[in-house]
């Protein structure tokens, strides 16, 4: 919308006409330092091993390893990475009215044919000089990755883009995910419902179900991650 370079209107006038801040026109995103990337990679390793660790315990662990960092900085990094300690919190049964949580449909269900059940999830990826987020849509029967998207943020569009692309190839009977905010949002739910897809949201005890294949899904996504990593590292 903003025309730079040879525009007849100065940037300040364009900003006033569009009701945007002038300072935002000159903003240049700051790349993370090598130290920040190194610390975030270590936080990811600690969190993967101890997913119940919060910012306090991770900060203590980092200090024991000789990394001087305070809890608030660790908490900030964890928010940017989209991770949080797994523990029972208050008001777990209360959700935003805009969020939609659907029942878990895969109890005692075994995938019997392609496009019977899809799984969708978001994964944090460590890069050499930063990090990315991967959302992948996987067919549970064939283990085929139907679509994936990479993004530097956890904004909603890259999730919708991956699901839209997958739906252009086929339509599943059931699409399963966790109860994350992306997968309970009206945009995501409406996209699947308009395609007549049944939505399944994993319950807190879903891993005890004999039909649960989430670990296999994670393994397949990790294998796909390695292929993506090789392609972007060359």
C-alpha cells in the first residue's frame, strides 16, 4: 500500500492518508544475536527433555551451565518460541467464547485407508542463525505429508495456508489436532467444516487411547523436518 521510491507523495503524507504510524515506515527488524540464538537453542533442548520446566527452572539450569540470564528473559524467549511448561493450570475448563473445542473422535479408531484421518501440528525448528515454525498436515494411514508451511511467527495465516493446500489435494473424513489456539480458532474450524470434515481435538488423556498415533505422527514430522533442513541448508 505504501509506495516508496518514485512516488509523487512523500512517505509522511502517505502515512497520514493511511492512518499508520510514520515511524513504522522506517522500522527495520533486528536480527537476533548469535548469543540469543545459542541460548534459545539450549532452552529448546532443556524443554524437550523436561517439558514440565517453566522459565524459573530453565533459568536455574542455564545458570548452572554458566549462562548468566534472568528468569524474565527466559520467559520472554519461551513466549517468542511458542513453548510453555506443561502443568495443570487454573480455569482449564473455561475458554474464550470464540474458541471451539470438538470431541476427540479417534478413541478405539484405527486408520483403514488414505484420507481417513489427517493430523496437523506445529513444530519449532532450530536454525543455524535463528528459528522457524513448521506446520505440517499428515495422512495417518499412508504417513504422507500433504502440505507444510514455514514461518518466523506463530500467526494464523501460515496454518490456514497449509490446510487450504492440503484440502485442494484431498478431503479427509477426520482431521485431528491438539487444543491449541490455532486449531480451535473460528477460521480454522470453518475451513474444515465447509469441506465437510469432522474435527477432532485431542483430550488431556488422549495418549492412553489404543488408537492414538500421535507419537508416530511426531516421528514422521521430525523425519520431514530433516528433509526440509537439508534443503534449506544447502
